[in-house]
C-alpha cells in the first residue's frame, strides 16, 4: 500500500520544525502512525522518543490506530446540531454499519465526530478526507459515499 | 447603522485567481505608498492612529503590537497570519480567504515592512485544506509581480486542534511541537516564533491594513464607536433564515444582524463570540456589537424558542473539555468537573450544592487558567445562571426541594 518507505520520508524531512509535516505525510501514506516508526523518527531528527510520541498523539488529524482509506468527520458543534447533524450521523451509521470511532471491516471508511469545521452557514456539514460536504440531508449520503473506493 | 464594506470590499468583485483583477481595484497601491512615502515608523503610527484592534477575539490594539515588535532587538522577525479559525460558529476568515487572498498578502507585506521582517507564515487550519492551492497561487502571482521584495510567505497547515488558534500554541505548532499554550511573559512581540520578535494577527485584522494605509488613520477612526473602530465581519448561523457573512459598522445593534439581515424569528437566546462568547437572552437583543459590550471573533449563533438552554450549555462545555490542551490544571479538570455537573442538570437531577460548585469552578477557571480557552470556557454557564436561573432551579432533583 505504501508508496514511500520510511527512510525515503525521513530523508525529505531533516529539521526539527518538519516533525509535524513528516507525521502528517506518514499518516497520509500509511493511514496511521505505526508505533515502530517513532524511535526511528526520533533518531533521525535527534529528538527524544517522548517528544515524537507527544506530537504524534496530540493532533486530531493524526492517529496511532489504523484508519480507513477514507476518514469521515461529521461536525457536531452547535450550529450543525441545530440543523440536525444527528440525523446525518444516524444515516452514516446505518449505511456503514459502524459507529463513531470505528472503521469498516473492509477498511474503506472510518467514522469520526468533530467540532466546527467552519461551514456553519451551510450546516449540517462533514468532511471526507480533505473535501467538505455541506447542506447535508440523509438522502445525499449514499451518493456521496459511492464516490469513495 | 448600515452595512458597510471595508473588509469585504473585494469579495465577489475580484477573481481570487487573477492578480490583475485585484490590481484593478487599487490592489498593492497601499504597499507602494507605504514603501515609497512612509517610513516603517510612520506606517505603525497610522495603524495606531486608526484605532484598529485585533479581530481574532482578544481585541488587542494592532498598532501597539507592531510597535513592540519593531522596537524589539534583533534582525530576525516574523509576521504570522492566524487563519486557524476554530471558534464554533466562525467562518468569516474562510469566506475572505477564498474571495480576496491578495489583500491578505498585501497586508502581510506592509506588516513585514513595518516591523522589519523577511518571513511571513499563514497558519491555515487543516479543515481549510481546499484553500491551500488558491493561497499558494496568490502568493506566487504576488511574487512574480514583484510585490513581495524580500518577504517570503509560507503556508503552514494545522493538524486539527482548536487551541492551536491561540497565539503561543500556534507558534509551537509551527515549530513542529504539540500545540500547547506557553507561559507569558515573554509575549510574542518580543519573543515569539523560534524565540524571535513576532506579530500575529487574525485574517480580518490584516485585511483592514491596506485600506487604512490608503485612506488614512483619520478616515478609519471616524467609523464605529469610541473604543471600537471600523467594521466587524460577523458569521451568523443556527436558527436563522439567512445564515452567512455580514459586515457591519462597529456598534450596530445585535437586532439588526439577527432579525433584519439573517431573518431570525422566535429568538430565545444568542451566543455572541461562539462557544467562548457571551450568551444573551432575547431581551438583550438591542445590545450594540462592539469591544465595549460583546464581540469576540464575531460568531453569532442563534437559538430559537424550541431549544433547551441547559442542553446548549452542556454541549458548549463538552467542546471545551475536548479541545483543552491539557497543560494547565484549572482548565483540564475544571471543564471535566463542569460536564459532570451539567450532565446532572440535563437529566433533572442537579442539587443546590451543584449550583454553588458550578459558580465556584467558573470563577476559579476564569482567574487561574493559563489561556483564553480556560478563562472563557465558563462564560455560557455564568451567563445562563444569570439570565435563566429558573431553568437551573427547575432541574434540581425533586427530592432536594424543601
Ligand atoms: C483557545 C483560543 C483559540 C483561538 N483561536 C483563534 C483563531 O482561530 N483565530 C484567531 O485569529 N485568533 C484566535 N485566538 C486569538 C489569538 O490568541 C490571538 O489573540 C490573535 O491571533 C491575535 O490576532 P489579532 O490581534 O489580530 O486578533 C484564539 C485564542 C484562544 C485563547
Ligand atoms: S458547527 Fe458545523 S461547521 Fe460549524
């Protein structure tokens, strides 16, 4: 699955300030941050293992557990809640057969809930990977999901 | 008071992918004026004289911040644009960035000239990845046009964390660390990114800059209220017919925005400033919107009569507990304690003692939290206890009531 090996990735991020960018690329390539990479990253950047682990577990776009090929983030903050985001979550649960925090068995989707993604004027909203979907209705969900492999 | 376009002047007018359309609207004239007619000190004097205050929530005077950074010793200095926009209910920076990236770049170039900086960063929240290409394209066009002389602007992408919008956490995040809030002092204008003098401003704050330089401090100073100059861009959402982005002169009544522009009906309460903001019941709908009263970053969330107040407060606190960076104890434990108690009120099993604990915890968090997150997290609790005490009383467990 991975099109870039760890040494290749390490070679393109040589400085301390690149740690977050490096972790984000690993996340993208591998779908998560494999624990066994952490000591190697630390050695390569000359940082304590705890520091790399600390950064790797801090941000919501990084994950220590294997994620699906496509990560769905449904907004649950107040403006989306007022526009029935719960109905969207229910629809996704039914379509995918998983709940928030879970990944489908075929590894196609992970489902997560998130806070405001800055699309409240077009609520309810969700993201799949880098794409934002707005003005959602339960009817729109199957077609949107169909676009992802 | 009328709608007025200063910040949104180019939105929908120019093509954000074509610098020539921006040049057609006086684009980069302010930068040329700054560089040829004004010394860096004079630029800063204009910004100070305009009375422009930060639009990211805290309202700090922009000119003063710039002056501190200009006067700080050192040759390596940084300009950061805060495009993290994580406050619940805020989307105005997204709106502006997507429609007028050039004004932002021009403003950053003026800022770089004023404080003596060769490097600028735009910290873009991960959720706005779709704007990355547009911004990069705008920077490249400005560079090719010869407008950036000596200034490099880099875009740094976030990785999803509300607290990274806080200025010191944001700097730690650019440095590749956990986005945790720093102890202050030192303040960023003297020791910011990489320990060097740094100014950090919100997108909207910066977009005002070219207009101020072109039209002069006096012009700007005459718009707005005594302590809030210019306009404010609001993001309004929730129970309204026409959600969206509206720019109003500072001091405009909340009613104008909520009822006349966004067409809300049966309003029960309004949260001004997002989750961290103040809760106003409908009887306060004539409150003017300004730093003197309520403003924050201009997120306005409207709740109608059908909504449950305690539910709203509970959800607000849940947000803070999730987004707390964990560095300071008052915030980390305070938000958790409040959720526990609020959950009881949601279920109707609160007690009188719980009310006292809520009030005490709120005060403790406001006074002792390390950053604005913990300090403002109790706002919704404090305000609803003040305006809707009966609703809390009604959720005290029946066995408790004498
Ligand atoms: C928890 C927290 C989150 C914040 N998020 C943002 C944000 O997303 N965007 C922003 O411009 N300012 C945010 N701020 C305010 C910044 O710390 C800082 O005051 C601001 O970037 C300064 O720019 P300004 O003076 O132009 O407003 C946040 C503050 C706190 C405490
Ligand atoms: S609340 Fe859902 S996008 Fe803002």
